[in-house]
C-alpha cells in the first residue's frame, strides 16, 4: 500500500495521497487579512497548488468542508468560492461556523479530491 505525505510538519502533513485519493489538511490564509473573501481567495490558490502537486485539480474535488469564524460571512466566502469552483464538477460540501486556531483566521477549507 502506497501512502505519500507532502509538506510534513511535526503535527501533520499538508497533503496525503493514498491510491487515487488526495486528502488536504485544512488550509488557512498565508497572509490573513480582515476580509473573508480575500482570505478565501488565498486559500483556494493554495488548494490549486497542492492539488497540482499531487497530479489533480479542482475539477476532481470529491468533498469540501469550510469552517467560518462567523457564519454571517457565508455570502462573502461564497462569492470567492463561486468564482473558483468548477461549475460542471462541484464537490459535496458542508459549511459550518467554528472557532478557528487563531483570531486572524476567518476561514479554513479542507478538501478531498481524486487524482
């Protein structure tokens, strides 16, 4: 059984590939701004880069879980998401309000994709 781990840290890997499935850790903005839409755009760019590294792309997304520090920002996050997601291949998705790891993070996105 082949398991590949990418960008391994002391606590977690940013991405794990098992067979033809790509699992990403929850992604947060590298340069958090006080704007949910901009943080979402940054995160989606990170997801694009990680999926490309694994030989996949957003058209192969299977599922996404989006965590918002404030569910009232749902519309702002969706504005960025809707501009990014492949409309012919949207994943199964859940969005929840959650307390995130640090107050500067307003959104965190975790995805699973096929290769």
